[in-house]
């Protein structure tokens, strides 16, 4: 256990696949629990409270409000509930650890954090930008939009979740492992000045330098740091069970090093691990990797400090 961190963790499952419009990630929280997340975090000395799952409904219609956004009604409902629970756990002085589910759930997680903290740094591990809006999205899948929503951009029903008036500061938001962006995302990222470490940058600089620069940026002047880890940031060799795999991603050790360095910096106050797709996985490999990364983020060491 990292002694500087909150030792009381609340697990929150969100088996939502509507944001990806592809089955499989709805079983992600179950797969992570089957990989013994509770027991493996308790072994590190943490007190774990499993809040169970926010159970989505499956609507008959894909489009419900005349927009091109898929399943907007239910995604709004689930994220509104997630926002409430995350804020509630932070109010109790607990560490929210959210288990996805597709990456649209970050809308609710971050909205909940912003109910409690006004200046939040975010480290976003993802092969994709997730900064589309209805106007730029080629698919209408909301799991490609949570970054835009967290900056206050996008559909009014999504940016209004939690009734928040505070949004994330793009200058305190860092993307890591990015290697596939839509044209509109490239334009918006440049416009907002978001720091993006692509796989090219990681290859050139190395993960240690990337994380040193990232930690310095997101922790300066913030009330805490949220880690959002999409399992597709890793190369499919290590995490095959994801809905939108992209070759050329992070290695197993690069991913662990990133988590270890964040842990050592003693800055993380919440986290989520998303996009574990059991239908595409092999022997629950991706869920097991997710749990191992959680352990690194939460302070596991080969040799403990004196």
C-alpha cells in the first residue's frame, strides 16, 4: 500500500456497453472482479467497499432524440447515477475506483469528481482521443466523446450531468499512448492545447521521461489527479480483450512503469479502468492485467521501502 494514499477504496462497477455500441465490455466489471480485484487490493492493505454495479437498461431504439448520438437517454441516466455515487464516496473521504464498461462512463466519473474538487488534473491513457462531438464523430458512439464533454463541449445533456458549472482545464489534462485520432479530434486537441504523448513520443523519449513531464504538469496547482486507463492503450499482445484494438501500443512494462511512477508521486485521488471486453479476451487475460495495473497504481513494490 502507498501510505500517502487514501487507504479506503470504493469499487464502483459500470457494466455499460452502449457508448461503444458493441457487446462485451458490459461484462468488464464482472471479469475484473473474477480476477480478484478486491482480494488483491486487500492484500496491499486497503479497506475495500464494493458498491456493486450501476445496471444499465438496453433501449429498443438506438437514436432517441433526433441527434446522431447513440443511446443518449440511457448513457445520460447511467452517468448521472455514477456522478452521484463518485461524489458521495469522495464526500465520505474514500477513493473511487471505477470499473468499466466503455469509456463513456468517464463522463460520470469526472462529473462526480468535479462536484468535490474544482481543480483536477487528469492523466488519460488511451489509443484514441475520445474528444469527438456530435459534429465530428464518424460513428455517433459516445465512448469517443468523454474528453470533449469534460471540457464542456458537446451535447447539452451530457455536459449538464451533475449540474456542474466547473469543467476540466485542458492545460491540466495529458493524453498518453495515443495513436489513432479522427480528423476533428486533431483540430480540437490543437485548438485547446492539450498535451498529447503519442506512441512516437514514448518511443523517442521513453516512458520515464514522459511520466516525469506529465506528473509535473497535472499536479501543479491541482487538488488531485484522476487516472483514466483505457485498456486499449496497451498493445493487443498484452491486452487482447478490448473493443477497439490498435497495434503498436504500450508494452506490459511500460504500462506498469507509468502506474508505479504515478504512485510514487503520491498525487492520485481517483481512478477508472475501462474497455475490458470479455468476448474478445483470452482466459480473462485483459482483466488480470487491469488488476495488476491497479496494484501498481496503488503502491505495489517488488521490494518494500525501509
